[in-house]
C-alpha cells in the first residue's frame, strides 16, 4: 500500500511539472499581451496571447471561416468592462467575459461569453451573452503577431481593433 501511495505521489508531481512546463512553453511561442483603456468612468481591459503568422495562411485556413475561434492563443481571451456598454449598438452589462470570434471573409461575429478561465478550445455556445457582426477589412500591410488595441475615437466612443495578418476588424464600443 505504501508503495502505491509513493507511485501516485510521483505521478502527480510529474504531471504537475509537465503542466507548468507546457504552459510556459506555449506562452513563449504566443506571448501574453494586454490592451487597456479608461475613458471617463469606463475601464476596458483585454488579456490575450498573441499567435504569429510565421509564413502561414491564416484566415480561411489556419483559422477556418465560419467556425468559432478563441481570438488569440492558449487560454481564452478575457475582456473586462467596468460599466455597462453597447457593442455595435447592442447592450452588454459590466463584467468579465471570454472573447470569441467567428471569422468570415467580409465580416466577423464578435462573441462575448460568460465563461472565463478556460483553455481556448473549451467553448460553450450555451453561455454566450452577446453576438454582434462587424465588417472585416483586408489590408495591404501584414501584422505578424495578433494585436488587439483599444482606441478612443472621441464622440464615436471606443474602437476595439483586432489586427492579424492582413485583416483588420473594428468593433465600436460606447
């Protein structure tokens, strides 16, 4: 019995170390980044990991069209709103959400989901809180690492910009 307990402890320790090594290894290939903005009383913060193009065809191939994508790498991207907002004209309550997208050639669905903290492949449509559609713009310039930024556009509110490879998606937030 003592031998079995020792074996189980060793197996648990090895699995624990392997988990942390794997987590750090994946983040070395897709570094963590944060986008944050404060306008008046509203604070928006986005925490995500940045996958790289690395010479690959991205949208429509690595990231298939018409399928839910984690909008980053590793863990699901998390977005936090300190106050109620409207996203592309639709109401969204203050809180923390995972951010998902459904890329298409001409437009994307932006998805706010109530589950957070999960690995980026664990998506449950049943916990979606809001979906909005916005245009996708094809650019001449390529962006190597996925970049999510928040831009104050004065009276028009805030633009959440998602840029990767030769695609730019702008999501209006008020």
